[in-house]
């Protein structure tokens, strides 16, 4: 029986933040591959700084009509950048035509 801990020789704790070059690389790759949903979620994650569990709970009405998202029980408002707005609009258009 192997009794070594599951995280042996792994870095634990908070990870380093993404560098700007990595962020742009991810965005470009998602655009090239046509992954509109992933691009919209990635941009929303960067703009809102919401945890993933709150991010996937977002509704179109929360984003498109200026609603608010609840984080730790209290509503959170955040500004969406132009790139995120365009990615969300492309995602909504893709859903309407499918």
C-alpha cells in the first residue's frame, strides 16, 4: 500500500497570477479556435474577479441588462470591458442562431 501524501513534491498554496502575455495568448487561442463561450467566460472572470462557482451562475440578464451578482451573500457590481462585451454579444448571437 502506498502511503505517500497525494501532494508530495507538488507546489501547494496560492498560485502566481497570470502575466499579461499569457492572458493575451489565451484570448487569441480561444478566438482562433472559435470557442465563444470559453472566451466570454474567460473575459468575465478577468473583469469580475468572481470565483468560478459564481461565474457559471451568471445569467444573460445579469450581464446584458446591468444586473448584479451575489458574492458571499451581497450583490457585486463590476464594469465589463469592451472586449468582454463583444465576446458576450457574440455568444448571445451564436445561441440565438443555433
